[in-house]
C-alpha cells in the first residue's frame, strides 16, 4: 500500500566458530532493486517508489515489528540507482560472537503516492558471491572474510554461504508487490497489463 513499511529480506548471520573463538561483524549489505524481468531500476524509479530503505537488527529474534528492532543503517539517497549499499561501521548489533547468530531485516518504506508510478512491481535481490553483496569481517582486526560457498543470486529462495571461520548468512522472504489502481479488481488490472504489453 502507499506509504507502507514492510520487510523484504531476512538475513541471518551465524558465527559457527567454537566457543571462545573470535567474533565476526556484519559489515555491509548490498541489495539490487529491479523489475520482475531483472531490469535494474534507475534513480527515477527508485525515487518514485521508496521513501527510505533500512536495515534493522532483530534484538528479540521474534520477527520484524515484534518486540525491539534496532536500526542498523538507513538511506534515502538513490543516486546510485537500484543498487543500494548500507554499511554498519562499528555497530554493537553488527557483532556476532562465536557459536551465536544474529537476525537482520531489510525494510522499505513506500512513497505515499507509490501506486501512481509506472513501476508498480518490484523485487529485491542479493548476490553473495557474484557481487559480494553480504560482507562480513573479523571483529578484532576488521579483516574482510571471503565467502566461499557456491551460491548465486537470491531473490525468493534461501541462500547459505560459508566463510573461512564458518559464519553462515541465510537470506529469505523477498516480498513482491502489486499496486492496484483505485477501485479496480486485481484480475482487471492483470488483464489490462497484459493488453498493454501486447500493444
């Protein structure tokens, strides 16, 4: 809905190091926004759809919007078009100790008039290896940890990646939005969209 705030991606970072081993940090998350066909949005499309894009830490591990969610980072700058990178710096909630995990949510707030744009359908994807979209680092040295799992771009399935000290990043719950015209049934919208494509 116009003006709606909702979570699109759930990211779980797990430090599989043995008890007492070093901590890791969730460094940055890069997300690409585009159409159903895979076309990456430009700045105009991003600005017409989104008011803000934010990453939250799920403190209670009880789901986004339930209990306490801490803001990790946020952006309203879409000058880089549909490729959005949010960094977390030296953030307490970015640190994952050994044998522990943390859950994060990518959350978007739609513009109040988002349904009036030409682009009403969108999806968010990450590519952990192809683009190195999920970055983790050693907590004490800030040395980047390289992902080594054989994973590809993730849009609506689950991704598991491994790094040298065995953290795991799991991403899921990509949302797909359809903005209806006011007073128009969904089936009529789909029929009209199909006719528009034929023209």
